C-alpha cells in the first residue's frame, strides 16, 4: 500500500469549484484545509465533502484566512471537496491530503 502526501490548490467560485477528487482505488485522509480571502472586503465561504457541508457560509474578513479542518477526515474514491464563495476570485483554497492506494 502506497502512502503519498500531496497538496491541491484552487479558487472558490459562486457556483462551487471542485478543489480535489479522490482518485480511483484510493482512500484520502484530509489533513488540512485552508481558505484565504484575497479581497478588500469580507466574504463567506462553504466547503463540502460530497453533499455534506464541513462548513457553511463562514465569514472570512478581508485579508484573513480560515482553517476549516480541526481534525482529519476520511474520503473514499470519487468523493470531492467543493468550495463555494460569495464572490468569484475572492477565496483561494489549499488542501493537504494523505493518499493511500
């Protein structure tokens, strides 16, 4: 069984952007997820694993960041992390994953 640590990045959209999808024959251990507000005003952001919210409409002040995961989450093949923000191009996301295949 191979264990590989990886980071994935993306930008949230108002329609929801998929930041990471668990590859085939892989279990993902989500180690950390950070959202950064790049704008001059407060925005809100939501994060979902599949159809389940990890956080919904959390406020992120101008220039601030939000650490979304307090612990670890397990995700199975095909599940996706989606990030939605109240404004396009406002929020960057980075997720750290341990992939086990």
